């Protein structure tokens, strides 16, 4: 009996270790997919290329994804889900302090833009390569993420039409998403500070946006 009991922990932890290793390999594949797709384009990367980039054979990729298109879907749907969930979290953490909520959203998106420029490039160029269903999922998640920003902006500027607030939010995304590609000559700290300041300017220089700039600089 003691021998049988002693064997139980090893038997129960082995699947967890395997599952963790599988998750890490899947994450590595997605990271390399972002890099390769950004560099060569979706059509310029083969399953063999993707497998080789993480040290496995091409067919081994199919243990994690049924097709190359499924890799692209996991990458783009996943990042859109992450933005929506993360954006909601920072807004909830700010409570009823709407200026703080907007400042947190700006910092959150700047973090994303600086961390994942390859994913942004892939989304801009290869969204059309997704299946119609996955493409609609990405667009729906993106619409909800924009709505999150617009809701915060509307509470700060209740007299401004939502269409204008949506335009401001989308213009801010364009600024933040495109700049990191050409910011290599500037330190990351300075790039981050400039992007946050320009984002607040794009969203409107009202009393609350000036307060956010003062808080950030202080």
C-alpha cells in the first residue's frame, strides 16, 4: 500500500508537466509565427519554416494547430481577446476615476504597441487571410475594444458626439500602432513618454487630459 500511495504524486504531476510543456511550445510557435509572418508575409512562410524556427519538424506543428491558417487565427484572435480583456481590467481597476481610466488605457495600449509590433504588422497585412468566421471574430473584438475607449471618453466629454469620440480613439490607435516600427533610434523610455503624450493630445486637450499629462510627468 505505501508503494502505491507514493506513486500517486508522480502520476498526477506528470500530465501537468506535459501540459505545461505543450503550452510553452504552443506559445513559442505563436511568437515565431508573429516574427516570421511580419517579416515574410503569411503566404511566404511554410509549416516547415514555422516548425524549424522552434526546433521541431513541420508535421509536429500539427500537434498544436490543424493548419497554418489556424496559427494565424490563434495569433490574431488571441491578441484581440487580450486587448479587450486587459482593457476592461484597467478600466475596472480605476473605478469611477474616469481620467485615471483613460490614462490607464493609454498606458496599456502603449505597452501593447511597444511589445508586439510584429503582431500589429501581421494584422494590418494578413487579416484577409483568415477564414470569414475568424475575420469577423477579430473585427467584433476590435469593435468592442474601441467601444470600451469610447465609453470612457463619453463619460469625460458627455457633450461630444460618440462618432467624434470613436474617430479620436481610432486615430489614437493608428498613432500608437504605427510609431514603434520607426522608433528604434529613440530609447524605449522616451518613446513611451512621447507616445503617451501624443495619445492624450489626440484624444483632446481638455482639463482632464491636461491633468493626465501632469500626473504622468510628475
